[in-house]
C-alpha cells in the first residue's frame, strides 16, 4: 500500500501544480517576465499525471495480491 500511496501523492502534486502554474505564469507575464519555463513545468506535470494514471492499476493490483500474516 505504501507504493500506491506514494503514487497517489505524486499524482496529487501534479494536479495541484497544473492548477497553479497558469496563474503563476500569468502573473509573471504581467510583470514582464518570460513564461516559457512555466509552460515546460506544466508539460512536465502533465507527463507525471499521465504516468501516475497509467501506473496506478498495476500498483493497485500488486498491493491487493499481497497477503499480510494473520495474528492469532
């Protein structure tokens, strides 16, 4: 489950960054700063989101298949 939790955390980080980056880029542009780097960061977060969504089914299946020892 730790691997699933880690992947979900990475996914959440990507979602939050994708929400914030356009606002940050617009503010930078309003102050005369270039915005190209923000576009690159957005694209990187988009790729991280796709990777997380693609990897989640396998990680979930692996977590479900593990059996914990029973305590008596």
